[in-house]
């Protein structure tokens, strides 16, 4: 049941993030094909983040580790590190966020596997 709950919350968190490409579609910044591609990408990326936070909860027994990770992700990878190009947009934000999330997901996964194999609470 834990795996099912983890996947459901991750999927719901991913679906919630479709609002980002929807906003771009409504503003006319992207077409429907780009919207579909970005929506799938955001569902996967945010879903991966939801899994990471679920693993953090399993490791620590509280929500604060995931909340802290979410706070730092939004503050640093998403909001503070903007790169404005000649067109005036931050065209590399998705690459920056994806890179940060893959690295942090890998770190959390390694820690979770160590904890699971050792039985020691982190």
C-alpha cells in the first residue's frame, strides 16, 4: 500500500504542475504540440519530485525534510537562478530545474537505499 500511495501522490503532484505549460499556452507563448510535450515533461518531473519527498518522509518519519527540499528547490533552482536572454525570457529554466532535481533525486535515492539496507534511521 505504501508504494501505491507514493505513486498516487506523485502523480497528483505532477498533474498539478500542468498549470505551468497551460499558462504559457493561454498567453500564446507556445502552441498545442509544445503544451502536450511540456505537460508530459512536467508530470514526469514533478512526479519524480513527489517520489523523492515520499522517500524523505519514509526515511525521517516527518514532512519537514520534504517541505525543506521543496522550499529550497523553489527558491534556488526555480526563482533565484534566472537567466534572461535577448528575447527577455528564461529559456533554460526547465533544464536548470531538471538538472537540480535529477541530482537531488539521486542523492535521496542513495540515502534511502542505504537506510533500507542498514535499517538505521537517518
